[in-house]
C-alpha cells in the first residue's frame, strides 16, 4: 500500500524537515504565482462578485471564512490497525476497513463500531508488502440493494487484486457467498506493490478504480523506473503504467451491472475493440493514485499521485513531485515519462547508464520490450497541483517536507438541508486535498471552467490530523476522516475514525485555571484565577468552582483554604447564557511540598574553561522528608553540540531537563512516520542504526549525506527518501542524536557532589553547552510524591553575536548582528565574569570608528569595559580586537552599547562573535 502511503511504503522517510511548522500557510488571497499578475483578480474577488446575489436569496455566507474553532473533531472509533478507506451511508453509518482484512461498521445510534467481516487477505511477506484490504465503496443504491464493493488481495497464488461486490445483511453482517468478482488485476509480488486501491462512483453509476504501477522503484535513484534490462521486468513501469494493454498504473472506469458483470461506459480512453488496449482504462500514466474522488455534480475525477523520490534534478531526470490531478475527460497523465507539469525524463539505458533524448509529452513512445500495448501513447496531461520535497515555487503554501498527496472529496452545500452540523456554504464546490506525511488539509477553489484558482488551509490551528488516509462527506454535510496514525506499518494507538462538524451558532466557553499555589501544608491557602478563560462569542459567563474537598464557590477568582491532607482536584466550570459549558482542572497537593534542588559550583556559573574540571555540589531540601534519600536523586551531565536549536536554550534555567537538540529536531519532523526508537517499522529502529554505526568514524558524514540525498540497500529493499530541504547542520544534529542512543555510558547518575572533567568540547563539535541537571522525587508526605529539579548551564567562552538575548536598534542576522548605529545596544543576560579578564570582538566596519561600552544592569548602568575600535575598511573584512573588563561580582546582565556622537554615526559595525577570555 503506501508508498503508497508515501514512499513510506517503500520509501521510509528519515527525519524530514525540521521546521517546527511543516508548512507555511498563506491564509488570504491567491498564491504568489497568481498575485504576481497584476491583471489577475484573486479567487476571493471573483467569488465575491459571483455569490452576492445568491447570498441575498439564501442568506448563506459564502464569503467569510469560518473560524477554525467553529469546527470540532469527534473520535468515533480509535486504536485502529492501518485503516484504509471509508464509506458513509445516507443515515450516517460508516463502513471502514483495515489493511489486515477487517471490515467495520460504525453505528451512529449506538456510537459503537463492530467488525462486520474479516477478509482472508494475502499477508505481508518480503516479496509482497502493502497489499490486503485496500478499497471500499457502497453502491449508489445501497439503501435498496445493500451492495458493498471491496478492492482486496485474496490470500491465494498467483497473487492478484480483486474488485468484488458483496451483500450486506442488516447493517453489520456480510455474506461471503454473495461475492461477485467484477475485475481481477494480476499482481507481480515485490517489496512494495504500488497497488492503489481506491474506489469511487460518478453520478451516472460508473465505478472508478485506482491501480498502482506495481513497479520496484529502488534501482532508479528516485527517478523514472525505465529499466528494460532482461530479467528485470518488475523494474520497468513501461510494462504497466505506460502500457495501454495493462490495468496497472491506471484509474479504471466500468459500469457494474445487477448480475455481477460490468459494461464499458462511453468516453473511456480507448474505445472498446481498439487493438492492444484495455477498454476499462479511463486515465493511464499513473504511479500510485492512492486516493481518488469524483465530483458528483461535474463528473470530474481527482486523485492524489504519490510521486518518485529524487530530491534534486539530475541528468537522469527531474526531481520527484507529488501531484493532485484532475481529469475532466479520459487521458494519459505521463508516468513514467513525465512528472508534475509534464517535466520530461530522458531515455536512460540502465545497463550502460547512457542518457538519451527527452520523451515528448505530445506523443510519448513506449519502446520497452515489456510493453504489450500501443507504442505511441496519447499526449501527456499536466498535473493540476504539483510539489517536491522542498518548497514549491508554484504552490508555496504547501510548504516542504515528506510527501504523500491524496485528493477528495468535493463539498456541495445543500441549502435545503436541516443538518445543524454540516459544513457551511463558504466551502461550496471546494475540493479538499490532504497529505498523509505533512498532516495538512487544504480547500482548493476552482473557477467556472473548473480550473485551479487558489487554495487555503483547513483547520490549520486545531485540526490535529494524524496522517489522514481517507475522507468523505455524509449526506448531512459532516466530514468523516480516517486517520492512519503516527507510524507506518504498525498498529498505532492514534489511528482512528473521526467526524468533523460545524457549529454556526453559540460556541462553548473555554475554561482555564491559573494558580501558583499547588502544594503546601494545611491549612493551605490557594488563590485561584480564571482570567485566562474566554468565550468565542464574548458572552457573559458564570463561574462554579468545586475544590475537591466538598466545598464550592461561585466567584471568578476565589481563594480557598484546604484543611484536609491529600490530593484534591479543583474544577472550574464556566457556563454561558445558552448553557454551554467549559471545564478545567488542577491538582492541589495538601500535606506535601515539592523539594528544592540547587546545583552550585565554586567556579564560574556561566562559562566553562579548557582543561578546567567542574567542581559541583547538589543540595536538596524538603520540608516533609526528614532525611534526603540518595536513591531518589538523579544527577547527570550532558554536552549539547552547537546547532540552530541551541540558540533557544540561552541561559535561562528551565525546570525540566533539556533534551538533545537532535531529538527536538527529529520529533518536530515526520521521522516517526517511518522510524521508532527501539522497534522496526518501514525503516529500522534508531537504536539499531546507532549500534551499527557507533564505532564508524565516517558514519556521521555518511548518514547526513544519506538523509539529505536518500538511498537504500543497507536495511533491505526499502529506500529512504531524499530530504533536500533539510540543512546539513540540522541533519547533523539528528544523526548525533541517533548515534547517541548506542552510548554505553548513558544514562547513569553522578554523585551529589564531586568533580567531572569537561572534555567533550575538545573531541566533539566545539562551542556547545554543558548541562548539569539534578532531580529529586520526595516521599509524598501526606499527599503524593512531588519532584523538584535544578540545573547548571555552562556556555562556551565564545558567544555568537546573533544569540544575544535582546536588541535595540540592531538587526539580528543569520550569523551576526548588523545595522548597528549610535546608541544601539544588545544584551546578554545573567553573565558571571569570575575569572574573566578581557573581551575579544570579531567585527567588521566599513568606515566608522566608534566606541563599545559594556554596562551592567541597564544601558545606562556602570561601565565595566570600553573598546575604541577602528574601521576595517570593508564589511567583509573582519578583525579581532580585545579590551579589558572588570568583574563587578556576582551574575549580571551585560549591555553592549555603541557610541559615536559625531555624525555620520549610522551603520557603524557588524559583529560576528564575542569571546570572554581569562
């Protein structure tokens, strides 16, 4: 299935882009490639003109985008095992399937799901992975004939995909004897099948069936698999997607008949009887059309095309693109000769590596010896939307990262509907597209000729989509979504069936409890605050506090005294005038207070020094524990190499142990779609990777290169997708984190007091931070155990200028501070100058001599260092100069103030770094 679910299937993705947001959402107007045309009116402007009259007639608001908070997701069934496709009945029941063979029915009357039938499907093997129960749809006359259609892989050889009709008895039983096999699609088993499997109807009762190209992509370097080498037939997509006489790599269209057969509707790609063609073909040239949709009003077919994996253009062809395709009529969509907007591949001899001429999109020629169909193919059609791993110039709103495009459905607003939860008129005629890897959903707008116009994110702030794999609207306008869950190929806890409803009226208030008092001895006074509670509709709210000890209060911000020991749940309930309710809870511990943990050193509290060990002492005090139990104290030292994420650490004192920056980057990406820490998925467990490469000195550079460029062959047939959008620095941090998992020295606990050598910065990447952290969990007193923590963060003597904590009249650039003028200043907070004698600045200045003063406490505070510098003569010519500094004692905020009274006194200085020297 999934590479098929995103080359996840065969392309296990390692740690995609580390941007904490996986896409940059454009929330207004048309995309930039439209906005740049001054003569082109935006989609919104056109829709405004077109819909004003309709709004006056119906009162429906088609112009104002509803706030995300008007949409609510409700979980109908969870903890599913690889859910695939769903179908909604007219009564709001939902049939849905798991790849392993289970067919479920969700009953809206009981709010429960039941297994209707378990299909005996072909199990995953090394030769065949991703098959099973893949597609599902209900007959358009299901209410009368109770027919259900399934696309599945029977557990028998020779392997094949089967499209069959069954009869449902009642709502929750399937008669296996009622099977009518409409269509059989031969299947060549290989590691990743590209099986497609989606089923859809049009308004005329024609059934659309998507099929993948059933081709091995691993030997093509992420480009088109055009391998005509004898004995490698499964490496040649020309035999399937490019073959007019083969059902694979297509979207088929047939008309099922009551007797279990089918006829061929008019308008397919090849008229019935055309030599060397299959009349079932509607669109050809598909790689893996994993989800398809048909607009019931227009009959237009849409599908998401899971594209090839190359991260960059090369002489072997264009980089990979995923596609959202639109077929207004039958056609050829180019694969394996074209990708995206008809970017052509060259002819390529896999035996000699010889590059030939590019294929012609007007008349692609299939000269493969594996081809059994026409040699000259129909003209290739361009994708409607296409995007690579990195940011798309044409569709920047889609962002960057892993790819797994899916399409459908088109929403049609019913003004006569009595549903109170259906989608609003604003989304009328919008095509909903989604990406399994990037976890986004977009609403696509089309013009009157059904051509692409614009798109906008849907539920960007509150969607929490867990890898959407299928979605459909019910008759009531409610959206139903199957979410596959976090990791491909396993039984995810967060795999689920959900529905998304719209609230056009009153919205429930949101309760938020604030208190700094959560643990103490009785009598314990706690001040509660509800000021951060709110109501979207700005209604007047009433408050009810339940303190967990049998008492209540109806004021907004009460103070309560607890006299009984134990753990009490204080609950805030707020109610609006319509009776809608919001709740929030906080636990109050009475009879115990958290321990206080302090980490101290006799040396410098800010910096570490070469060849100087760290002398430290951890102290723990706890009011309830008469003696501190050493077994409950954990002390550890970590070295965090320098990286982009390092700048966020600063020198604040977080209350929890900072994690490796590579782990932050990894968890912020979609690495988890294909990898787990200690268990295999599509890709190997990270611990296995660490163990394999732990002693290989060349491994970090090799793994960084592999993450960015992709590749396979190390962990079996599955290939890793390229990640050209990932920087070398961030990929390096991820690799360091993965390799650290095999460190036999971690994690242990240091003694409460001692001396440790600081050597990692000498043997690893320089200019990182050391963090000595300590945590202690007490005995619980008369309530429950509480934990306290402390840490000591030691920084390198050289601080990068761009990491300054605050700026005034200065530009923070990627690797420096610039645009510095008279009276500009920057700040480093909480600096200990114990043992520091001078500062060295690396700077450049075009033609301005000036002065830098270091002040403590404020920009006007006492001066502890002065440097009069001279211009270097060019902005790209840097110099290093030093000035003495006086230690005022203690830890201080240092303000670096620039002064030049005489004009011109603008654009004085560019600062690379400052080094604090003993």
